[in-house]
């Protein structure tokens, strides 16, 4: 079973993440940040990764630490659940349309974290949620998930749609990358001999 549970406790947050890479997209995410929970639900549903998150953070300060630390914990759980990465597809990409928004995501589970983020938002807030935190989440996820991640906004005029399209596009790319490749069973998808 490709599953993992991570608990991350700091002076700012207490995060518990449980994920199953071979799930069906079942989710139960409670971070105290409503819009962020909605995005995490999309990440789970469209990646088919079962995801349960409990987060308590210093929301009296702002949402930053909760969002970033949740990204860190999900990345750590992803790395643990992938294990030696033998037999996975490794790469994934998706071009996702959502109403006015079109977002492209491409990723490599290379153990070489790097984020290329070409997504801007027409507003600073989505409700009470700071749009800068979308990038912060994906930065933490890519760093701690050992992932090269490129996300590009091609079109979009509504901030909610742009953010949701980004989460869904990354989810679909991740779904492809973590899937077992029947032609590569037990084989590491690299000529280096290590990922």
C-alpha cells in the first residue's frame, strides 16, 4: 500500500496529513481556512489521492503558516508514500480549462525540487484568502515532495477560477505521475539508477 501519515508540529501550526496514492479521491480536509479546504478537496478528487488533513494554525495572525505548512506536510507524505519510486510513470502534465481560465501544469517526481510559477491573479483576495498563498502552497509542495513543477496561466479573468484551475491541473498531472506503469513494473524510471 502506498500510504503515508505525517504529523508536523511547530510553534505556529499543528498539521496531520494522511494520504493514499492508490485511492479514489476521497477527502476530509479541515484547515480552518475555507477556500483552502475547497482547493485541497479539488487536489484530492482530481488526483484520485485519498487525503485527510487536520490543521490548527495561528489564523489570528493570518493564513500563511497554515497554508505553507500544510503544503510541506503533503509533500513529505507524498515522498514517503512513493518510497523508492520504482514502477511509477514519474512525469505528468495536464492542460485544464475551467470557465474563463486555462492553466497548464507539468511535473517530474525527480527529487530535484523546482517551481516555475507563471500565474498571476487579477485580485489580491478571493473572499478573505490571500491569492499569494496559492504560490506559497505549491512552493512548499514541490520542495518537500521532491518535485519539479511548472504551472502556467494561459487565460483567466476570475481569481477563484484561476486558483481552482491551478489546483485541478496539478492534481491531474500528479495523478498521471504517481500511477504505476505496467510496462515498468519494479523498474526505476531513470537511467541514473536513483531518484
